[in-house]
C-alpha cells in the first residue's frame, strides 16, 4: 500500500512530498531541487510540494 508524507529536503530545505511504495520508488531518491540523494527508510519517490503557498517575501523598504 502506498503512503505519503510531507517534509523538507535535508540539504536545501525545499518542501517535498515523500511518496512511499509507488511506481518509480527507489532507496536512493534525489531531491528535485538540489539533486542530492536523500536518505530514506523505505523505497520513496520525491516530488516538489507545491500544494502549500510559499512564505511571502516582502521587498526591501525603500527608505
């Protein structure tokens, strides 16, 4: 049975979806952002998580 959880990349801290037990899963998945191998306990497919809005970055105050 497939399962999923959400968390950051341990290297570049982008939001990821960790999909376990799906087609394409591997024990050495690469982060789609920094392309570093992420250590996982089960065969996992990593995808960038765009389901939640990114934090709002305000432009610098022109004063």
